[in-house]
């Protein structure tokens, strides 16, 4: 008998391949064993996915820190976990657009006359959501290097791993929670106003545990991180306004605002 994963010779009584660790499958695929496999993969407390998700909330240093230190089998690796987060975020947007389109209406939070521009922005973010998520990670890693200057515990690549886990965890949690609040009629604008401070607090919690900082130190580092974030935001906003001006969107928005005031 050979392993179907790596073709290694196995004894007839083998349950797992001693070479690749794959489980020996003797029966044909049926709905019953397919469901058992899915249940074991996603809902078993001892499986990597559920263990990773829970530990990232309770002891993030045990997931992120041990991975950086060389532990590779205990938890889901950051690339796979981030890939799962991209999938969850995509499904989140799909469900909202399909079943709860009214929850994506940000007109309440938009300046009169800028509704069309806001719709374009939301549409752009949804279309390129995966790319935007991936760009956040290296950017946050750079900002952390600046904010945690003097603490050389992690190099840039290790900080990328840190924020892969943090960003993935936040995306999975907000994706699931966002659908739940949409069921109860809560708009995504209101949900964002509540969730953004919680995201900042969770990120600070993870970095506090990883850097082993006291409460005052992490508060100061978080404030510095937010200052750096504000500077980056201003630069991006200026670039965005320049692009709008070159495309003629700025004039359209100004005319729409004048019309709204005249009405």
C-alpha cells in the first residue's frame, strides 16, 4: 500500500504516513465522511484553525511569538491564516451586497453633494479589497518600526508576520460580526464607528504582549503609532485629492455641493 499524498510505501495497518504525516484514506468519498472531515477541520476544538483563532484573542504571543521563534506545527501559519481572512472578507462583502445592500449606505456620514464620490470610493474599496488588505500589512510593519523605535525585539520581516496575524484576526472577526449586525439592521457605518476603536485596542493588546510592555508604555507607543498613522493618512488624502482634481471629480463634487446648498 502506498501513501496517496507522497507515494511512500506503507504497511497495511498504517493509519498515517510516517513520511508526510497524511492520514491513510481507505474508503471512497461519501457525503458522510466529507461532512466528518469538514467538522473535524473547522469545528473540532483541537484543530489548528479554531485553536489559532481563540489563542489570538487570549494569548497572541503564544501564536505569533512562537511562530517567529520557529514553532511551525502548533498553529495555522500566517500566510494561510491571512488567505482565510481574505476569503472571509470576500464572503462578507458578497453577503452584504446580496442580502443587506441597505446596510452599506454611508449617506448619513457623507457631506451633502459628495454622495456620488462616496459611492465610488465604497465601490473601489470593495473591488480592490484584497489588494488593500495586503497593502496594509507592510505599511503597518513600517509604522511599527517607527513607533517602537528603541525596541529592537523584532525586525521588519517579523513585524510583517505580526501584522499578518493581527490583520487576519481582525478581518475574520469583523467579517463574521458585520454580517450578524447587518441581520439586525445596523448599518456598516455605525458598525465601523464602534469596531475601529476596538481594532486599535486589540492591536495594542497584541503588541503589548509581544513586546512585554507595561500599560503606560503601550499607551505611549500606541499614541505614537496613531500619530504616524495620521501623517500617512494626510499624505494619502493629499494624493487622493490631487488624483480627483486631475480626473475632474473635484469640480463635480464642488458643483454638487453648491447645488445641494442652493436646494
